[in-house]
């Protein structure tokens, strides 16, 4: 049971201390900044958690549509690079009871939703976590949105195989808004 303690501690950081905020932030519109079409530049670590430093680069577009009045949105990613084509879909759902978002991703190559990352925005930064299998072992996954402006934002995904003590960034997307 104690081996799960580090993972629980990471999730507690994402959620925040119990009772710390008597009036929780209504985060149902925290992803509104991303509604629209974006030019995206992706960098993906070719072999995560192996010590590799080889990155693959892609360019494309990301289109984000608001659904359910903003309490959910749908992201379509289409990017190409020397390593091939990435076609991805993300369904983001807001839970009004927990004041958190679940981010559910699928790529066209796999055709199934993965484990959702769950979290929220605080002080202009979104942090979302999950635990999933990678390479035959359980790891922690962290997604972070930062550098949010009307014209751009940055997304990073990182993996931890030591319960959140260290993180290896393996996916970086730098997005620039395309004018409507």
C-alpha cells in the first residue's frame, strides 16, 4: 500500500489541500482561451524514459471547438513531420462537483481513448495528472499548459517513473493562434 503513496501525493498536489478554498473556482471556462484554430509546432521525444535525447518535430494545426456551452471542448490535431503524420483527438470534460477537467486523448493510429489526465488551472497554469502503464510498468503522467496569451500557449507532457520526484518532458507543443 505504501508504494502508492507517492502517486497519491502527486494527485493531492493537483487537487490541492482539502478545505483550502471555501469557494472553489468555477473552472468551466478555463479552456476558453484555446477555442479557435492554432498553428502548432510539436517536438516529441522519440524514445521516452530510455535516456534518449532524440526529438522528432512536426508542424500542423490544432482546432478547438466549444461544446456544452464551454463545459467541454473537442480538439482536433493534424501535424506532419519527417517521422510521419499525427492525427489526434482530445475530449475535455469539466466536472462541476470537483471543479476539475478530465482530458481524454486518442490518436487515429490507435483508435481508442487513453487514460484521462485530471486537474485544474491555478494562476494561469493548468496541471493535469494520471497514472498509466508505459513499457510494462506504471508511471505518472503530467500535462501542463503555460505561457497562455491571446495569441499563443505552450503544452508539455512529462513522464515520471519514480513517483513524481523527477519528470522527463517528452512532448512540447507551441501554439500560435491563426486569425479567424
